[in-house]
C-alpha cells in the first residue's frame, strides 16, 4: 500500500499495511485457509494494533495467543483427517 495514502481504518487499516515490504496482510492471508490466514493476520499485526485501556505489550501478547489458538485449531483439523485415514 502506498504510504502517502490517507489512513483508511475500514479498507486498509494501518496495522495491516505498515509492513516494511509494502505488502498488505490480506494479499498474503487470502492464499491460505481460514485458520492459517488468521494466525498470520494476528502475527502480522502484533505490536502494531493498540486497544484503548490496554497496555501495548498485553495487546501484543493477546494477538500472539490468538495466532497460537488458530494454529492449534488447524492442527486439530489436520489430526482429525489423519485419524479418519487411519480408520479406513
């Protein structure tokens, strides 16, 4: 995203467009399934998105925990597929 454009909190939030590469998060995440894409999204924005009334480090930890939650959910789904194959 062009850094000279005005901030657009709906279509191009800063916490998803400020990567040094200039790549917007959604350009990467849309190529993955839901859980992996969301994990990437939370890792991408950790340390960049603040929440009023929350310590920035606490918010960073929360985003990392959300990424782990999505990765664990993805792993569980893969394990279920493997279990079904094993039972066949």
